């Protein structure tokens, strides 16, 4: 089986879970989100060699854990602060 790139797989999982989390929020444009969720589910299944999105998500998480890639939402880059926030501190490298 071909192995999907961890960054691509993480992105698919995050976007799918975000769309599903907002499924019942009642905002306009739900039809487009439903289509995108279906596209993401299909791509996750193909990428992980599964046939059901639940299995695809489990497999994706397992693959990401094995690749030491987090599957939680990505944090903002170091050094970029939002309005009214102090700049983030870089971690010291211990060598």
C-alpha cells in the first residue's frame, strides 16, 4: 500500500473534522460543506486504503502517530502574534 504524506493526511483529517464539527451550526452554505465533507471522506478512504470514513480516520490517526505527526489542529507559527498578543518565545535548543 502506498503511504500518504503525513502533512497531507493531517490536513485532510483536520479539515474533515472541522466540517463535521460545524455540521449542525445552521449557517448558510451547508450544501457546499456537505459536498466538501463527502470529497474529504472519499479522499481519506482512498489515502488509507479503507472503505468507511470511521475506519479511514482511525487508520489516519495511527499512521500519523507512527510518523510522529500530530493530528490536533496546527498551532500558529512561532514569532507571529495576533493583534494585542505578545510575540511567541522560541524554545531554547539544548545540545
